[in-house]
C-alpha cells in the first residue's frame, strides 16, 4: 500500500515563476494545484487541501510581495519550510505570426510590468498596458483559440519562457527586463509542526508589531537583536491596517529558533511588542553558514546560565 | 494681462481618488492633466508640462505605494509640497439596469481589490477579478457605449462614488470595504525650489540608502534621529533593486529641514549613508505642532554652538 | 549549650563611622573586631575569623571607596548582604583645655580632610594637615596620655562626635564640614552562601571588566541592562591595574539576581565581558520598591519562554 | 630687557613624581613652586602666581586622582595643555646606617602605600604605616637632622629614587612595587586661552554631569560620542557631591575641539546635560594619530553642511 502523492498549491496558472520555483523543491510525483491568487494558494494549505504552497515573497526590483507578507499571518498559523530563488527574465510573446509592429497592447502581472516598463517605453513606446493576475494568465488567455485578438484585448504578453512554450506562443523578443539580474525569492509554506533541527545555515522569519505611541519603538526592537549579536537580512514594513502610520515588520534573521541567541531575542520581542509571530526557521538558500559573533553561541549561553545557577546557590561567583 | 492657469497632473482618468485629493489642495482654475500611471504623472512635473502632481503615497491597508516611493527618486529631483488624506470607500457599480446576480467579473485597481476582497468573497464569492490600472479606468471602460459587455470583459467595477456618477454608472452596492475606515494619503509634488518657512507643524520626507555589508546599519541610521530627539512617523523599506536583501528606506520625520535638529540628523545621514535624498519639508495634514524634546530646540543648538565658539577663543568654558 | 556570639570586623579603632554603621545592623551581642585598614577587615571574613565585615563603599563627597571596591574582588569571593548610610559630620577636638588658637596641626583620614578642607581654610588657614589611617586613629593617638603633643605631632583631630567622647577629647568646634549633608554608605560583607529571597526592594552589585580594544564596549555593556529595563543606580570606574586606560566597573542595579530580567542581563554580561563578578543581591536601604518596566516582570519572561517552547513543538505560534 | 622666567607649581616638596613629570615638559629656566597639595598647586595658576601646574591625574593601579579631577573644575576655569607619563617605582629608604630590621614604621603617600602594600606585607609584615601628604614629604621629614627618629615617628619611607638622593637617604630596598609596570599620568594645567591648533594626534578632556532622574542618561551621553564616531579613552565617575548616587564623569576622547565631530558631540552634550566643562584639547603623549572613522572627517561634515545649504535653496537634492 502506498500513500497518495502530495498536493502543492501555487500561484497559477501553469507556467508561472511560482511553478518554476515549486519544481525546484517539490517531489517528482507532486500534484500541482494552481490557484488564482496568493491568498487562495495559502488557504489551500490551511484547509489541508494542499500539503504545501510555493509563493513569491520578495523581488529584487519590486520589493516585498504584500499579498504573501500579509496573508501568511492573516488567519491560522503557517510557517516557511524552505526558500528558493528564481532569476526573473521575460519574453515578449504573441500568437504565431505576430510581428512587433502589430503589438498595440501588452498584458502581464503588474510586478512584471514594473520590471519591463523601461524596456517597453524604449522599444514599444506606444503600447498600452493591460493588467493581468499573473505572468501566465495573459499567456493562457492569448492562447485560447476560440477568442479573437479583439476579444482578448492585447496582442502580446510578457511571460517567462516556459509559459510561452507551454501555451504555444511565439517569442517576439527575449531577455526583456530593465535590470538583467532581477531575482524573485519564493518560499515553501506548510502548516506548523515540530520545528526542524538546526543546520548551521538557517534563517528565521518573524512578524513583529511595534507598540505604538512610543518614540524609538523601532530602535528598541532592533536592539533586541543587536544585543544578542543577531543579524537581520530583511526588514519590510507593512501597515497594521487600522490607521495611517502604524506598522508591523516582517523580518528575516540569521539563525534558528532552536539556537539560544535567537530564542533570547524572540523572548525579548514577546515581552515588549504587542504581536510577535513565528514564521519558520529553515535552511538558507545560499547554504552559507551563519556567522556567530563571539559571546553568542549556544555554549556561551549555557555556560552563563550555569554560572548564574551556581551564584544562586553560593557555589561560585 | 493674466498668467495662464496652472496645470496639475494626477493618476487618471477623471474620478480617481487622486483627483479627489487634488481638488482639496489645487486652485479652482487648475487645468487637470490625468495620466495613465504614477510615473507619467510625476514626469509631467519634471518636464514642466505640469506645475504639480498629486499622487497616492500610503494606504492604511495596503501600505506604501511603491510606484510613488520609487519614481519620486527615479530621476531629476522632485519634492513634496503638501499632503492630504482621503477616506477610501468604494461602490460596486454597473451599467444602468445591472443586477447583482449579473455580475460574474469585476474590475478595479489591484490595491482597491485588496481592500474589498473579503467583502467580495462573502457577497459575490464566484466573481472573477480583472485588474485595472486605476479605480476609474474600468468605470470609464464600462461606460463606453460602443463596446459590448463581452468586449469589456466585466459587468461591474469597484470605484469611488464620484467616478460612478461621472461615468453614469448605477450603484449596485455602497460602502464596499473590508475595513470601514481605510485612508489613503496623497502628496502634492513639485520641482524643488527654495524650501518654505517653518510652520511649527511640519514633516520632512527623506530617502536613505543604508551602507550594505555592515551589521547594525539600520540601527545606526535610526540613532542619527534619536540622538537629536527626532521622531519618525513613517518608515518604508524599498529594495535598492540590484540584489535581494539590499534596501533603502523612505522616512517621514516630525520637523522641518530649516530646524537645527533636523539638519544635524540629515548631516549625520549624509556623512554615513551612501545615498540621502531630501524629498521635502511641508505642513502636516493634522496641523498638530511638533513636540520638541528638551535640549533639541533651535535655541539649544545655537547656545551650544556659541559656547563652543567661546571655548575655542578661551573666552569661557 | 549556646553558640558563641558572632564576630564582626570593621575599620577601626573604636569610634569610627564604620563602627557607627556596624551598630545599626549587627546583633547586640556582636564581638567587635576593629582592623587597621579595609583590606584587613575583609580578610578577617575570608579567613573565617569574622562572620561579617562593615566597610564604607561610597561617600557623597569623595565618591567610591577604592580600598573597598578593589579588595572586595581581590581574592576569594565575598558578597554584600546589607547596606546602611551614615550622615557624616565632624567635630574638631583636642585634649581638654586646648584653645582654637593653639591648633597648628590637625590630623584625620584623608577623605575626612577632603570634606573639611574648605572649612579649615576659612577658619584655621594656617593649620598644617597630618594624614591619619582613619578618623579615629588620630583621636586615639591624641588621647594617649603618655605622649607629649610634640611627639603626637598635632594638637587637634577631625573625628566623629562619638570618637571624641570615647577618647575623652574636648570639642573645639562642632558641625565641621564643607557640605552639611554628606553621607557615607557602608556595606555588610559576608562569605557567599545561598542567595536570599527577593524582597521587591533589592539592589544587586556587580563588577564588570570590559573587553578592551573594542570601541563602544561601555555602550554595549550598558545596553545589556537597558534592553531588559534594568536601571543602574551607581557606576564607578576602577583601573584594571595593568595599564593606563583599562577599566572595570563597579555597578549597582535595581533588582535581585533571582529576578528574570537581572539574570538575563547578567547572562548577557557573562557572555560578552571577560570578567563578571556577582557581589550580592540585598535589600535597598531606602526600602523603596523597584519599578519594573512593562514587559520585564518575571511573568513576562515566563510567558515568553512558554510561548517559545510551544513554537518549538508546533503547538502555537 | 628680558622677561622673567616662568613659575610652575606642582605637588611638592622637591623630589616628588610630580617634579619628575614637570621636568619633562617645563623649560630649563623654570622656577619651581612646590605646593603642599594638589588644590594649592592648581590655585597658584588661577591666582597667576604660576604660569602652569603639573599634577597627577591617573594612576594605572589606583585610578583617577580625585583631588585633581575635582579641583580642576572647582572654581575658575583651567585647561590641560599637555600630558606626560612617569613610571612609578619606589625605594625603601632610611637615614644612613639604617638596617631593614630597624624599620618598625614606614611613611609615604597613601597612593604609594596602596601600590607597595603587598610587597611590604611579604617582606616587612610587622611594619606600621604612617600616612604622608606626598611621597617626598616623609623623606624630607626623615632627613631633618634636628629631629630624633622618635619625634619623626617612622624609620623609613617609600619614595622615588631621586627623593632619596635629594634628601641624602640610604636605599634599603629598590624596585619596591606590587606591579612592576605601574605608571602615573600627569597633566600640565594652565589658564584657558585660544585653543591650540590640531596636531592630528590629540585628546580632549571633558567633564559632564548627567541629568538625574532619567534612566539611561549615561547611555544617552555615550551615544552623543558614538553617533559621531568619537572614541573614549578614559571615563571616571565622580560624585556630584550633593547626594549619594549622583555622578559627573571625567572623560578623555580621541580628537580635538577644533575638529567637527568633536564639536558636534560636545554640542550634543551641551544641549542635553546640565553641566559640560571643556578641560582642554592637547597632544597625546603617545603621539599616535587619531583614527577617524569613515564619515566623520571634517570634510565629511563640511560636504554634508554644504549639501544642506544647497537643499534649503533648492539648488540640489
């Protein structure tokens, strides 16, 4: 008797960068569950219809992906189990036979458009932009043979090379991008369970809401990390949502929640901030071992605690 | 002989929240220059085709408006001259005679969709979302009498009440929003000139890029403010754009660049950060006077400087 | 069968301020062991010849008492078990029959001289100062009937009123002091044992040596306290002794080593500083309850630790 | 017509370490003005009876010299113009013909005794200590031929080798010291005048009193230095004198008051602390050039200020 293959959700349809990321970390027999948007992909995991979701979290040009940052913490807990980076390059693609001069309107996801806007302004300055829900959805729409180009509303799409291939489109221009080395980082998200073991090259993701009406609250929060020698690799502000000027912060730090210095910092945050959410400790994609500053190793903490225990009993000072 | 009335650009078309904001701060005889996107609206000012632009910068639900944050500093300098907040409420509107049960697809700007997604999921769970470039553009498209609903691609839009009225649409549902008190803050942007005088209730907007590869750089940056008693009211991280994990920060602080403590903080940033951009000192929309911490008034600085001058000459210690 | 009464050492001879302090905290049947200097008094406790020592640690005019600060940590551990403050007022006293105009030389302890120097300069400007090893020793010497005034070397002493009485001297002037409200704080010192329970109005004394050759080491050390909301009430620099410019710090903080925030701070110091010595948690002499900043109570720590334990097991986030 | 040679005061009598220090920095034709104590030596300069005073400020074993730290700021301003370090080694000396076994009492200055106490305890454990006002005064007293040893009250002194020679005493033991490499740092003190020019290897001495009743005041004070990259080389706490637990700090920093970063730090202190006293900028005795952290050079400040001036006029952002 064999168990059923796992189902993983992602931002669909077929051919998105999310699918490319998923294929780097999913088992071969994974069942794909493409979703129309990121909240839906995450909710598939919450509702146990999927074992994991792969969603974008950060783009080197556009920054944090708000839908992911916000919906990871929107209802029942989810955690990040892995991360993967995908280079972002686009092709301009149309139905076979399309010529560049035929292109009067182009569709893609707004983030993709933002990354190609300079190229488009230079090469096809008269082209109108039609927003799409992903980089693949417009390609899929364009490929539908039953609809006229007039019905579709655009003659070309900006999508990734695999989507063009998947949907039988012809590449009108390759390597379309304002920055040639754009990257998007994706995360594998699961329901929480026992936290995995330390690998020595880990990251931990946290969501922290600052106490409001206290000058210097962000400074105080950062000191909870610095005083334990914990390095931040990402900090994104997100509105709390109830008023202008109130923030919570999505943070990545080097290290693992099973390590003492991370626990000490997190305990400090929990004591002083109204909301702290743990969003996972997982291996860094670059596998670079974390630099542990002198005096912040697990052993340093354990030796110090043992010394305090001795002090309390008058055994040693 | 009279001068020509001024032209102000904004995120169009007619009926957007941007236009609503503009009308709060523009002269009565302003010539409206609606633009298809935020970068275009800002470039109208840079190219002197408009005297000012009004663009959204921050939403209480969705956070910073990336297009504004990034394009304010994308090329030649612009500064913020004023700010204004607009409450965000949507109506669901369709062509006259449309019934709720006819609505299978709805279009609006992605930020608007994000703010109504819960309401839509609850009231019209089967409805498909079609992304638009503003909250008014889909209303304008729906109002075009020459196109069939099939050609338009959606039967209803989420727009502000004025847009529904301007474009002759019928309101199917009013007060559509997941959070009833959502606000968007807009800014009036101009070309830089002599900085205006202090009002005592001012804000200053800065863009600061951190030195990379230095642990604690964000903490150091915040200390440049705290050591002079300067309070931050907003901080938004934005990617530098060249690699994952590198940030610059868009910051609002209480106070005016003509005040000593702000100058001292800004000089500290300029000394230690690779990029500092000044984006304007302007009156706060709440007109609440800035609290000046003891020891940080202009007079405190002037007295201290005079004392140092005396010390250098041996006149007093 | 009864146990022998305890022996307490102090800076002698009879009549010193140290004896006055001792009598405030010692049992009635205490056996007095006056010592010629502070190191000797402390060593009496180390060698078990005394159960406790009472020594001065801080004067409001002269500052820290170096002999106490240094010798508390000079060899085997000692801890502070209590503190007591004594108002410091002096009398100028001589052999019966002495007149003010007879006084050409005065003797007392250098600290006492420092506190009376202004008064002496104003009232007896021609008088020579002869250093003594305590405020009582010169009184004792002056009282020795077998020695001529010429042999003694001075005609009057500055001592406390009880010493003048004890040694049969006549008060030539009372209330001698440059500052009328000078205080000296004394500590009761014992061998270490199980640390006593929290009273809620406790102090903890520590000795911390900074890592050298690291700019900002003092700032880092202080942050170990501030990040846990621990308030310092005293900080005294003392040379390490091996070179100019190297320091260790004697520190009093509000709170008890059995409290979580103090333990966390002390663990942080132990991790990052080459030397940390615990010198006792004991009731404050003013019995004023310690103010515990929000987020730093024992319960705050325990709740946060329980939350981390849940996180590790995937029980809650 | 020639000007009269200058008079310099110092802690006398002849043969003290202060005189040794003075001779390293005074002109050859200096007129020596030995004083009975440090306050007197400093007051000679205030009253224009001396052009300069040379006094000890810090000892590597005993720490700061309180009399100097306190009296430098006790009345009208004085400044430090130079510093010099003297190795501290003692000889045990007596009248010619004295044998070690004759020595039952020894006199010297209490600081000197503190540095030789271990040696004495080991070699002459039965010897009584008689306090002296300097290391030379007891030598001078012992050398007075008109007094019997009984009248003097001791048979030997701990003084520096020159004093033994000056007063015709015989060395009973040389190299007497618990730490063989003890150093004392002396300063040349003058009335304030125009501050000298920067040498690039300068120190600045300040006295700063903290605002009381403000938790973290010391941390805030240190940040005024750290935020401008200014390194502290010495910090000594001194009581304010009016109550237990109130401090001012004597501080040495690397750099010169004519340098921008030092001025900025000092202005910050002046704004936020109730008392700041400037005590001189002068060449370091080790002549090691000051390390200027990136972003804190005079040019960095000037460029930043020029940029702010441009910003105010709209010339550049």
